[in-house]
């Protein structure tokens, strides 16, 4: 049974991770490449697509050595599998029932939407996704604040959605807002060669693509997990 649950979660994660790659190449990666041109000081006279493309040939040399595309695919597959296992564990711990059919998919979509809120939307309200060349605070500070915010958002959302008591619902709102009232890490130097419109477009595109990913992951996870008991019994 456990093996079947793991396989169902991994299948959902790998499919969602693979689907994320074309979405990123349509929405976010073109903006990353534009930002890289400004970061390297090559965008001042290269406004047309041909010159910008030539300026970014070096960007295809990636950290893992496979090229930008295959690095993106690999990263998305790993992230998809990891997040799917995490979401499946949350569903099991919370006792979410997944009856066969459309109801399981709908509940999976709700799980995915909740995860997107906790992991992507809530942190981005104070610490939006940033393109290369845009001012960053210290990496350790950003990671610590992000993890605290994700945890607080998850606890707060659980209080809001899963608990009927009004006191806990109010407490959930307070917990969600608390990291933002405390404040996210701020970079020491706010100067940047990257235009603000690229940064804002990237933040919006990143939220859109991750929403697509989490909804797809949740729907697939609901579908696959709803089939596990029946198949296991067989």
C-alpha cells in the first residue's frame, strides 16, 4: 500500500513537473534572459530580439552542464516529485478522503491551491520572485524568512479552513499576517540595471506559472491517490 501511494504521488509530481517546463519557457524564462542582458550590461544597445538572443548565448551554459532547457526539465522533475510527496503526506495526515471520480480531482485542486497559497503567494507578498540582476537580501536571511512564512501560512490556513471556532479563525489570520508585519529581509543596495517593468512582469508570471503547476499537481494527485485503495485491494 505504501509503495502504491509513493508511486501515485511520484507519477503526479513527474507529470506536473514536466508540464511546468513549457509554461516557464512561455512566461518566465524570456524575462530571465532579458534581465540577464541588463545584468551583464549588454542591453543598452540591444533592444531587438536578434541582438538579445546573441547576447544570451552564454546563458545556455548551465550549472549542471546540460544546457538551460535540460537543467530546467531536471529541476522541475525533482521539484514536482518532492512537492507531490509532501502534498500526499499532508493529505494523509489531515485525513483528506479522496473518493473516486471528479470529487477526488476537485479536492486535489483545493489541496494544490492551498499549497500554492502557502508556498508561493503568501511569501511573495513581502518577498516577490526576483530576476537576475535585481537587488537581493542575504540568501540565508531570505531562506529563513521564507520557511517561517510558509510554515506560518500553512498553520494559519489550517486554522481558517479546518477549524470551526471563530477564535481559531482569527488566530489563523494573525499567524498568516505575522511574518509580513515583522518584515522581510531588505537588500542593502537597491540600485539595479534591470528595469522595474521586467521585475514586476517576472513576479506576476512566476505566480501564474506556479499556480498552474500546483493546480495540475493537486488534480493529478487527487486522481491517482483515489485509485490506490481500489488497485491495492485488487
